[in-house]
């Protein structure tokens, strides 16, 4: 059996997330169904991260094991010819047998985009959260930096089962014209963690809570202390580091 590594991009708008679910359109099911048409046998695809419904990816990484008598270039071409237009594989290569997309990941980088202007172009509407009222960028930048830590992120997720401690090594906000881009890198993320962090940053940008509130939320270790979860449409998995 040969181990294959894939780099995948997708528009998550019309998907129910990464993980295969009965009678649901998911990234994993679309990939596995496409591989079945090529190999004529079931192939299980492992993803680096289980993106939620509506979340996008530029650099999702996955791997699968299979015994295929087809060149990498031909397999890549065949796979993309079967896949729908909203998900494509941008690289495919054979790797060592011990490589696992999720288990070997050192960190993941996500970006959340906010378009802060009265009107938004329909060409970016699917990938950006639109906020017409002005947001205060400086308090948001200050608050974003407070997420850089190794800590219990229970207050910023819907986590119930996993170890809630995560190490965030990068958390920053940049403004380009009307667009506010939040970039965060960590060794792992809990469910809804980034979107809850963004929801809190938005409340700070609206001047509803001060940046210093972040420390109080961490100490409380209760999801009810943080702000509402931001919509999925603005979130994108940019890169997985190994």
C-alpha cells in the first residue's frame, strides 16, 4: 500500500464540513467517492483538520493509503476531473508510510475576513463577514495579541470531550482598505474556537467590551462568558505546518 499526501482547496459554503455524514454533502465524502470511481474500491481519506460546515480551505492537507497502478500526475488529473468545481486537489504526491495528515501536523493557520464597509461586492460575499458599522481596529489589535498563550480555551469553544489546552503562537489583525483580516496559528483548535475568538474581537471592535475582558474570560473557563460565535463564511484554513 502506498501513502498519498494531498493539498486541497475548497469553498465550504455548500458543504456540511469535512467529516463524512449520512446523507450530507461533505468534503471527505466527495473525495472518497471520487477516489472510488478511479480505484473501484473504498479508500479512506484522513484530513488534517475537521473544518465545520461553511468553513473554507486554501491549504487543507489529507492523506490516504491505496495500491494504485497510475502515475501521480494522471491520478491528480483524474481526481480533479471528477471532483465538483467547489473542491480541487492542488498537489498529490507519495510520502512515507508513517505520514498522517492530522497526527503529524505541528500547527495550523486560519484566517478570518471581515469587510467593514456599508456595501460589499457579491464576488467576495461568500467568503467574508460583512459588517456595515465602523469597527475600532486598535482595540481589536490589542485584544488579538492577548490570545497568544498556552492555556485552557474552554471559554472560547463548544469543546466537551478534548483536552481544552491549546498553544496559540500567532494572533494578529491587519487592515487592508475596508477589509479586516484576523490570522491565528496554534498547535490545534477546539470546535468553534477561532469563530468564538472572532466573535469576541467583534464585540471589542463595537466598543461593547474592553480588550482587557479577554483575561477575565480566560479565568472564568465558561463558554457563556465569551461572545457569540462568528459566522462560518469568513473563516478559512490557510495552511497546515509539518
